[in-house]
C-alpha cells in the first residue's frame, strides 16, 4: 500500500512540474521578461540567485560594450507565468498558471555581447574567481536584451475570462473579422526600455557542466 501511495504521489508531482513548465515561445526563444520595463539590465550585468531564490545584482562588466541590432517589429506568441503577468501588467489570474500572449514589439532593438568577448572578460585574467564567491548561489550573466518604446500584449477571450483582477486595463480590439487575441494592453514610453533578456549561467570553469 505504501508503495502504491508513493507511486501516486510521484505521478502527481510529475504532472505538477510539467504543468508549470513554459512551452517554447514562437519569438524570442528562451528570453525572459523583466519584472518591469527598465533602463538597467544591459548585456554584461551579472547577478546571483541564492538557495532561497532571492536575486542579487553582483556586478556590471563595464569594460565590455554591447552591440546593437535594429530588429523592426517583432510579432508572435509568447508564454508567461501568472506571477510574471502580475508583476509586469498587474493582472491576476484565477487558476491559470501559464498564459499564452500575442506580443507586438514595435521597432525592437536587440542588445547583445559576443561569446568570445564575454569569455575574455570573465576567464582570461581570472576575473570569474572575483565574481563567484557564494558556493550556494547560481550566477548568471545577461547575454542579450530587447528594448522598445512600445510593446503590446494581446489576450484571447478564454484567457480574459480567467482574469480575477486587472481586466479593466484591457482594451477590446474592434474588428469586422474574427481575431484570436481580441484584448490588449499597451505599454508606451518616450525612450527605449528593456523588456526582455536572455541569460547564461556562469561558473568558475568555462562551460563547466
């Protein structure tokens, strides 16, 4: 009986983990959203996450200069957690953990650093050993960031029905034809802000697994 209960708990745990994992984005694969649009968080910024999940900024590698690329408008499907939607858009969902969103990033700018540039900055003179001090923390460096003055988040009707708080901030898109994502929230700024980033874990030894 104990074995049977253990198997059931293991199955339930696996289902829960699978349910909380995000599907792959159609655009900006492996990118994460900043909690809020910001001016910091450029490629080259290093942070650590301790054993309790708390994030600390460690250092900005100011001696390396990020490159930029004008990407035009980026439009496509992305997936967010309920916690990300709450911090980014102040939307609270009822029993919905993964939210599909159609994103439109107007005149997107991609900031990035080349791998060899980062490797030289971190490993050529032992700089990495000055950075990584806490053996219980995981360390990450921001590799890329996406900036824009205007980003639109669009939602399907089924998703909107699951919003518990914040639905009044959405605007319904009027159209004579059927739209898959007919509700939207726009974020506009006078200057470019960083909205999304791509991270890379760093360790004492380069590419140590």
